[in-house]
C-alpha cells in the first residue's frame, strides 16, 4: 500500500511555528512528529500544546532523526539558507518561510541543492493555497475588470519597537521590504502573469539597525500594467489588494490572510457592484501543508516552483538597488 502521510518537523518555537503547528496536526497528509528549539523546555511545551511526539533541544537532532521526512523552516530570514540546505542534504523535504533567502545568491544555492539532493523545496506563501486567491486570479484572467491597468497592494502593521524583533536585525533579510513587501510583490507578479521590466523603490524611516521600516515601490509590467505597493512596520493594520482594469475594479479585503470561513470580494464593473462570497475556504496554512505533503507523496510538481521564489527575490533586489541609487532599476535591457 502506498504511503499516506509524511512526518513533519518544525525548527524553532516562534510566532509563526505556533500558527503552522495546528495546520500540520489538522492535515490529513502530515504527522506532527518533531519540534526542535534551542531551549529544550520550549520544545517540550510546544510538543505538548500541539501534539508532536518528539521534542529536541537543538536543530541538528531533527536532521539526524531518520523518521523526519519534511522540515518546516520558520527560522529568522538570515538562517533560512543555512538550515534549509542542511535539511536538504540530510535527505529531508523542506517548506521554508518567506522570503526564501536573504538575496538571489542564497536563493540560487538553495535551488541547486534541492535539485542535487532530489528533495522538494518550497517558499511558504500560504495565501496562494486559499480558494480566494484562485478566485481573484480567475476573475482577472477572464477579464472581469477589463484590460489590467493597475494593481495596488499594501501590507502594514504597527511593530512593537520596544522589544527585540528578528525583523529589525541589521542584515540583508531585515526590514519591511523583505518581511511584508515580499507579499505585495508576490501577488502582483502572479496577477500580472509576467515579470516586471523595471522597478522604482523608496524606503522611509530607517531604524537604528539600518533596516527600512516603510518601503514603497512601483513595478512596471511589460503588458501595460503598473503595480503600486507599500510594506510597513509603522502604520495601523493596512491589508489591501485592489485590481483596477479598463472596465472595473476588484477589491480584496484580506488578501494575504484570507478568513477560513467567510470572505467577500467586491467587484465594481460597468456601473454595477457585486459581492463575491468565498465560503468555507479553509485555513490557508493547512491547505499549504496539504499541498506540500500531497505533492511529495504523489510525486507531483509543487504549484509554487522555485523559479517563482527566485523571481520574487530578483524583484526585491532590484527594488533595494533602486532605493539606494534613487533611480529606476531595469530588469530587462532596453531594446
Ligand atoms: N507565513 C506567514 O504568515 C509568516 C508570519 C510571520 C512570520 N513569517 C516568517 O517566519 C519566520 C520567523 O518569523 P517569526 O515571526 O515566527 O519570528 P520569531 O517569533 O522571532 O521566531 C523565530 C524563532 O527562530 C529561532 N531562532 C534561532 N536563532 C535565533 C536568533 N538568533 N534570534 C532569534 N530567534 C532565533 C527561535 O526559536 P527557538 O528559540 O525555539 O530556537 C525563535 O523563536 C520569518 O522568516 C518570517 O518572515 C511568516
């Protein structure tokens, strides 16, 4: 009989591990097997809370455990490359948190190791697995707003600057562009269905550590659509996705954390406004765990290929460079 589920292990007891653990537990294709923390007591508590059967006081122990089949890597961004590569080389499949790496060079290394080792690797953009996102894509593709002209997206929240936070570490992986801007870039590339040919970026409010706190940018798509976005640690909660075409616009209130039970898109086209409900779409994190496990078990390609992660990082780097030079960065040569 063919195998029906995979043993998952989580690295680190952090904010997002607490959210993804129930998704692993609730998936029909994943077993909550092991948790590793730098502090064994933290791992023990996590294992009890979420029903994991093994807890370890160091990350190496997960790699040495032959029963572990999938490693979920939600470590700080500067540890994504190192621990993903170590896990792949230990023969594990890896779901790694966004952004996959700190820069394109790390991204390329991770992709090469995944291919050499014949193990699956995916960047964790859970919103892509929720039916709301598929509905938005379908509406845009079938011309519900006419010719695509503008995609506006923002993701912001007020970060507590009185406490240490991995997002503020002075490293290429720190800052708002990397942490939240990456979502806006991801969804704009997906909906435009192509890569931008040029970008313009601007950062504001640089923290003591030197990382950007608010980042705004423009993506110029060759098909004639402009993407406008902002990512921030300094605003009130600001989650937005708006797609504007030649004949109408589509508003998506919770684009990156769709509600598991009910959400509603708003389509305004040719003088009419229509609510499009998405009922019982499910938990995006569980859908992501289902997809990753099933793809590995059934030998099917992942719907977020590694080229997509490299494409996102290419745009992030170009935006970073534009913010530094104060000029537009071209991604394809003029011609
Ligand atoms: N997909 C999403 O919705 C989503 C949401 C939030 C964050 N994320 C991503 O998930 C990753 C982690 O974010 P988070 O908010 O969960 O961070 P966090 O709460 O700070 O957790 C990170 C964990 O990494 C471990 N760690 C290892 N070395 C560390 C070091 N030198 N400094 C700090 N922590 C260290 C710690 O676990 P131990 O002490 O147990 O070893 C820590 O709890 C980031 O890549 C972020 O972009 C994704």
